[in-house]
C-alpha cells in the first residue's frame, strides 16, 4: 500500500467562456492525488473552479468543517467508501448536498483512478466488477442557445450533429430542444417529430426540454402529442425543485420522465424517487458524490423500479467516469456522452486521451488501470488559472 502524499486542486479556464450559453466544457477543476511512489489519480467536478479550490483548501474550523488534505494525507486510496464518509462528516456543516459534495465527488473519482493504478486494475473492478460486457453511450445533440438564429438554422445544426453522431458510431442520441420562446408548444411537437424522422427508426432517442415548463399540464400537452415518436425519456421538463409536479407528470405521461441532473447524494435522489416518482434519475457523477455514491444510487434505483442515466457535460475525465459507472452498475441503460467528434470543445477534445471508439452503438469495457486516461500536462500548464 502506498499512502496518499499530496492533493492538488487545479482550476482550468479555457479560452472561450460561455457566459451567455450552457456549455459546461469551457472550464473545469481537477483534483490530483499523488501517492508516496509518485503515482497520480485525477478527478474533476462540474462546479465553479475557484470556489471548489477554496472549499477544499479551507483551513479546519471544527470537526464538521475540516480541511480535505488533513483527512486524505496518509490514507489508503483503496478505501474510497470509508474516506467518502470521513469527507462527508468532515465537511457536513458547509457541504452536505451542494458544492461541498461536488468537491468531494472529484476527490472520490481521483481515489478510484489512483487505487486502480496502484493495483493495476480498471476503476470499475474496484466498484465490484462488470455488470455488462459492453457499454452503451448516448450522444447529446446540442446546437447551443439561439443567439438570434432562426429555428430553421437550429434544426439544420441539429441535423448536422445527428449525422456526425451516427457517423461516429452512436446509435443513441438525446435531442436538446432548448428553444424556449422561439417556438410554441404546438410547434415544438412538430420539431420533435421532425427530429425522429431525421434519425429514422432504430436509433434510441431521448429529449431534453431544458426546464421549459412551469407546470405539469403544459408538459403533458406536448408529451401526449409526441407519444408515437418512441422517445426513451423526457428530461428537464419542469423546474428542478418541483418534485410534486414531476410526480403528477410521471403518473400521467406516456413517456418516461427523467430529472435530478443537479441533485447530489443518494439522499436527494431518494426524494426524487419517492416524492418525484421519476423513472430515470440523472445525477452528474462528478457532482452527486462520485463513483462511490453513484453505485449506491444505482442500487437505490433498483429498489424503486427506476434507472440511472448520469448527466455528463464536461471534459474527457467525466466521459471516462461514465464508462466505469456503466460497466459496474446494473440499472444503467445508457450514459450521457459528449463526443468530441460532434461537439467542438478544446477541453473535451484535448484535456485527456485516449478517446475510445464507438462501434455500432457500443464501446468496449475499459481495460487500462484506474480511469484509463492520461492528462495533457502541457494543456493543464497553459490553462491553469491559479498561476496567472
Ligand atoms: Mg440536461
């Protein structure tokens, strides 16, 4: 056993900020753990980089508000679940469900990467081993917000991305229809039908509505009218915290209702399942508690007849984490995948490598130790925001 010797929190800010759009790949914050032998493990979270760094480097105030390094230095990275609990209890006062859990998630992921490298096994084996023999990612299709473009221009871009996804080997996609006031609900129905026609039958299709509606009646109006489009799940229909609305919608919708992409920990997901009654929960692994917690969430879903389809719109670290998650978790039909061949982003394309192939809709199980990715150190040095 080689103990953890150092923790480094690295904020990365890319050259093209997205202040007026919803692209989460323009920045990240990496947690890098180093053991006594000099091996490293990395994780990332999708949260404000400088704030995560401040949170993880804060001095200890008392037992419920502790410095993360004090908990981690000298620990065995193989004990991810035990360390998760120490970190949770040690940051319970300022953390618990929001940014504190996002920060812990990055550490948890780095622990699996480091322990996997120490023991020469892929991270999913440390999660209990494979529950399937190949992986099924879905490719998110996002033309960006309108910014003055017409709906026809947005649909043209969606069509281009559909083609790029299918050409790259994907057989499952999610159409983002974040059109908001650009279209009426009636027009939205015909655009979704057009999307299905563009894809053809046989391609798994989900739809993300980007929190379009304030009440479940309006959402139900559209979902009833696209019932014949064979949509796997409807994401972000209602406002995120409207769990009663989600329950009413889920009980009546002909299409499975998803949600909880901003939720953290099994405790919050439990509320989504019991009060919100959704059939798909979509926590981000790098925000909801890491690989340790997503395993527990998957087990919880099994008891509720639900499935977990994690949100993931970040760099290749998050994409790699999704692969190990799906390998090790049962009720996990697909996982979100930002393809660098479909969506252009410097950090997604170049921060880590290698990028696995998608063949006929599937990826092979990871076979390299840990997360199985190498960090682009030159890019990190160029874009790290704590040394400028
Ligand atoms: Mg979403």
